[in-house]
């Protein structure tokens, strides 16, 4: 600590959070690009590809609030460093995984580490910079956005010309750099209100409820309902028990009284629906692009225009929503997202992509830019100031649960439509040449995207009916007041 000034240590901490957060963000998007190649190498069908994504998402969703609470209790910097180290170990495991089952396990472990890494990233930044955190968070957003744009093309190049395993091995030096920067930037951090609560019973019941529901939805096409009915039989009572535990617990990670506020409840319902549509579009369109003939590197480049639109317009729409109220933007944004998803439906070849596909990307990205800042801001502003951290954690968890359920459900829809046409092969398999199989895959993809677009349109309807531009509510919540950090 003596070797650097306070400003230098703050800058080093900022750099650590940028590299660490980028590590998790890039890994998630690059895996989407790699799915067809991994499936071909490890002999996985659509179900296996879904689990490579969903095992990571399930771990994050189950442990997101727990990761924040542990950081509050035991220190955000040590927890952040532990998350980076764990992410590196899990990435090495993933890179060496000889089978699909072990790769799925490694992805779940990445999600566990990612929960501790990502939840404590911005919290650490706020603790170090205090009242000056606004500019630091702006820099964090800019640098992570650049990294997110650069990551998929780099990953696509590794997949195409080296090996898909290197998308995991490349995490190792980045994780080491994260740890070195975080250690070098050690300084006294300001005390902050807790981000989440260490609620082990609630977190366990949530993981069981959503984990078994996801398992049932994903495995129905391969095993049939008769063999997975038990998953749904466990999921429903586990979810009911979760609600009862959270309603009665003094240390609930999910204070239900917050949902008495109209905008908080409506914004989180919309988050669940729309982020489910967004995540499903990102995954299945990436699979589809390589199915119709784009290489991994080419497919990774096609996402750059959308990322640039997000960088240039998202903050502008956030300011407009602050000035004029969020309802218009939270209604129009998801509506455009739904239209953007529908525009991909006529694409059946790489040639079609340069008309309908480009239109889809532009409209989808414009709607997404209109949505992201206002929906998060609305969810946070509708909660009392003392509950801002918990409200942020709840909103992030709801978005991940929406991702989880939508990807599983839309994968089920694609598989069922495919299986209704043919009895062999896997939907959206890379290098599928038989015309009957290709037609079945295209039909399955189209129905799945109709489902995704429906989620986006439903989210727009929720905002149009449920969101108010000015919500006048008292600044108290009957739940227990959050404890200071470190208590």
C-alpha cells in the first residue's frame, strides 16, 4: 500500500474490476459462439448445448444475492479475489474437460465463482471511490463495453483456427492479472449498506425450485415427460416453500414488501419476461447463424453493430427516461425487440442474412438500447434509498431467472417442433445437409423465435399497463432494515 498513492490504488482497483468483470462477460458471450463446435467435438445435441449455458446461469441465479452478502460480511475485495481465483480454476477444468458432462460441471463451477466475482465488482468500486464513484462507474462501463465487443471476435478466431478449449484457457492470465491489480490496489474502503442477505435456506430452496424446473424443461425432449415428471413435482413445492421462508424470515434475501411498490413489481416482472427473450435470442440466433453456414469467426463479427448501438445510445435513452418518465421507453423498447426477433424469421441462408438479418440486428439493438437503462433505473428508484443494494440484487437475480427459464422453454419448443417433423438428428446441428432435417430445424427455430418475440411483446404490455412515470410512495418498508457492511 505504501508504494502507491490513494488515487493510484483507486485506479488499480478500477482496473481490477474492469478486467474481472470483462472476464465473466466475455466468457459468457464467447461460449455462445463456441456451442456448435463444442457440440460437434463432444457429440452433444441441443440438450447438451443448453446445459453448457444453463449450468452457468443456474449457479449465478442461485448464488447472486449470497455472493453479495458474503462480500458484505467478509470484505468485498477478498471475496472478489476469491471469485477471480475460482473462475480461473473452473476455466482450466473446462478447457481440459474430455466429455460433455464434465464440461457442464465445469461451467456450473464457473457460475459459482462468477457469482462472487461479478456481484462484488461494482460494490468494491463504490466502496473505494465513495461519493466520487459516478465517474469511476462510467469508466468501468466504457471499458467493459469495449472488452465485450472485442471478446467474441477473439474467441471466434480461437475457435475457428486454434481450438474451442482456448476460450477457457485464455481466462487464466486475465484472472491472474485481476488478482494482481486487486491486491496492488488495496486501500481502506468506505462502509456501505449491505447488497444482499446471507439467507442460506432461501438460496437453497430457490436453487432447488429453479434447478429442477430447468432440468425438467431441458430433458423432456430426450427422456419424455414420464421420466422427468419428478422434477416438476419437486419444483412446485420447493418454490412454495421458498416464498413462505422469505415471507417469514427476518434475514430474507428477498423482502416481499418491496413488491408492494407498483413500479418495483412491474419493472421486475418485465425484466423476467424481456431478459428471457433477450437471452434466448442471443443463444439460438448464434446457433442458427452457424447452422445456415457462417463460420464461428464470421458469426462473432455479426454482433458488433448491435454492441456499438448499445454503447452510443443506451445512456442517452437513460437520460431521456429520467427527464420524461420511463413508461414510453419501457413500452417501445421491448416492442422493438420483439419486432427485431421476428425479422430474423425469413432468413434461411447466408444470403438472406444481409437483408432481413441486418434489419433484425438493427431493430433489435435499437430496442435493447432503449430498454436497458430505464428498466434498471426504474427498479432501483422505486425502492427506498436504504434498499437500493437489495433492489439491485433482486433485479439482477430476476433477469437471470428469466434467462434460465426462457432458454430452457424455448429449447423445448424447438426440439418438440423438430421431433414432430423427423425422427433422427438434432435440431440446429452444425453441417446438417439433409434437406428434411434442415427444414425441421428451420421450422423449430422459427417457432422458438415466435415464442421469444411473444415474451418481448408481453413485457411491453406490462410496461404500458403497469409502469407509472411518477410513483409517489412513502420511504419505508416494513422489512428489517439492512445492516451496514461488515456487520
